[in-house]
C-alpha cells in the first residue's frame, strides 16, 4: 500500500527511515586505470556478535567482462543486478 505516515512533528517517517538506512550503508568506489579497473566496497558489520560471512555481499560478477560494486542497501541492489 502507498500510505504516507507523518510524525506528530509533521515529518515523513518514510523519509526518516530512508535517511537512517543510508547512514548505515557502506560505500563503494571504482578506479579506472590504463590497463584495468579496480572496484572496492566497504562491508559494515552490524554487530560484533554476528559471524563473519565469507565472500562479499557488495560485489557481484555479472559476466566475464562486467562486475558491480554496491553502495547502499544490498536488497535493492539484488533486484538491479538480477
């Protein structure tokens, strides 16, 4: 449903939630060199009590010639990458 919910102060909760999600997201950067490209992404750990997952949730191989580095919410990126 497309319901807009305002706080008692008149702010939009959806905007506040989106801004908070952005603050918790990691960054990604790509550097183009003369003979290749380097992609890097920050993987933030939500809690030190959680086990470290092997592999990267922020880097995706699309095919043999294309890769994607994700900055932001990985659930949103999964839809774009697929």
